[in-house]
């Protein structure tokens, strides 16, 4: 035991131990320290150029115009269901019907009242036919009156008179006309006067008839007759769900023999060729947006579908939302294929392009640093890192567009990340 202690106390041994510890420390520092060459290569990147459009992003919900939620106007039992979801319908098409006997008495009576009201309207409108006939009758009466008047005037002087005589020749009776000029006798004049008076009276009657219808039907009569038809039709329509416009059926909530109540929802329908999105943008962005700006829209419900459109409405009156001033804009979307499934109400992510694509410089986001003086990057020029102030813009993936004293292809340093540094075992804990 004493020999071992004497060995550790040997001066040469202590020298060798100190040297070994020193070598070990150098080895540890070398292994744990950064490799200068590879680190420099890994921590650099380059300035690139991108063709990007300046955009504003917002979100809203997808809607259609027109859209209708059709409800029953009266209660009863469903008799017919003529449509199913996805069907295209025309304005006025009857989509569903109730059993007439299951509806209220007033609705049943309205069906017969509608027939009568339609007949009355037709009678009023038929005055156009009466006007045309009155014009024909007036012209005929005027012609006959003028003929009678001309004849009566002509017999005031000598006129040609025919006197017919008959003879038997060869056992046959033959007629011979003898024309000569002479004054008309009293009987001829009296008959001409009577005929002229009759034709004048007929002409005056025809004139009065034409005057009563020449302006067509009385507008007030037409309005009253049409109003009666419309009111009665509205009552009869309570038996039906009627399409208010051309569009597509989205949902049908009833089946035959269902019992329904007034106000109960039956059909949702919309014109899916006219889709739009309403969204709100910040006051800092509203001045950049103009009518007609192109827009791209993606839907949360259909992430692989991209719709296009244009800004159609900009509300110039802002409103305060959560302490920020917002402005509402509307985007009308381009028509989609009729077979495309488009879920109304889904979240719509809107990208408004307010400037066309332009070539801009871009750097990796990891090169951007920030201090009290603003954003900056480190550019390696002539082997020396030089600070260059920049202003960041649009983020494109892992890149961000910037403006500043940079050139495409220049080398940048990536901002170093802070981490845990292993303590020096020979520092004495300091």
C-alpha cells in the first residue's frame, strides 16, 4: 500500500497526469466546438427573385344570389313531390302540392274563384278585339252612307232612267231596257230620302260604338281585374310550393303523405351560377382595393377547388369590429360547372390581387433579423458580413419578398439560433 502511495506522489507521474488531462480537455473542446468550415456553409443562403402579385387575404362565407328557403303557407297533407335535390327548375314550376281537401276552406273556394277572375280579366282584355271589329263596322257604315248621299244628290237633276218593257217573240217573253234622261219622280225621291236617313243613322251608331272602344280597355279595369286574379292565385298557391326563379333544388324536406304546418320549411333552392362571397378587410388595406380586382377563392369544404371572380361591391362605410375598423366588400364568382358540388355557407378564403405579378427579390425567412432600427439581413461581401436594412413583404412558402440594397444571387447569413452551451469543465464552475 505504501508503494502505491509513493508511486502517486512521484513527480514524473504527476507531470504525466497533468499532460493527459490537458490533452483530454483539448479533445473535448475540439469535439464539442463548431466546425468552422461546414458551419459557414450550412449557415448561408442566397438572394433570389420571384414573380409575385401583391395580394390581400381575407375570409368570408360562400353564398348564392338568389337563394330561397321555401315554406308552406298553409297546413295540410302532402300529395305530390315533383322534385329531388339537384334538379334544375324554372320559375313558376310547382315543386310540391297539398291535398286540396286537407287545406283550409278558404283555399278550396279560391280555386273556383280563380277561374271566374281569369274569365273576367279575359273579357276586359278582349276589348281589343271589339275595337278592331268596331273599326271595320264604322268603315262599312261610312261607305254605305256616302253611296246613299251621292244617289240622293244625283236625282236633283235629270238623270238616266231605265224603263224596261216586255214583248213576246216566238212565244217567248223578252225584256227590253230603254235608257233616257229625265227628272226622278216623287216616289224615287222619297225612297232615296228614306234610304239616306237610314244610312246616316247607321253610320252615327257605328261612330259612337267605335269611339267607346277606340282607346282600348280602361286601364283601371285591367288593373282591378289583374289584382283580383293575383290575389286569388296567391290563395290557391298556398296549396303548392312554387319555384320563385330559375335555379337548382338544394334540399327537399317533405315526402308524400307528410302532414305539414304553415311556416314549415319545405325546399331550399338557389341559382348556383351566381355565387358570391362577402368579406371584410382592414382599413389599412381598403385603399388598395378597386372594383374589378381579380380574386381567387378556396373553400374549407373543398380544399382542392379554386374559384375565381372579381370585386363587385366596396362598401365605403366602415364598421368597428373588435376594436378595428373593417370595410365590407363583395366578390362575385365566375360561373361554375352545373355538375359541380358547391356547399353554400362554407368558409371561403379570399385572395384579392390588387397589383399584377412583378419580379421581386426574396430571401429565406430565416435570414431576417430585427432590432430597434427595424428589419435587416447579413450579406457576405468580399468575405465580410455586412448589415443591410430591408423591408419585408409577401410571404411565399419559406421565402419573403424584400426591398433593400440587395442583388439577386448575393450570399446571406442565416440568423443563428440560441441554444444550450455545454459548460467548460476546467472553468472552475465559472
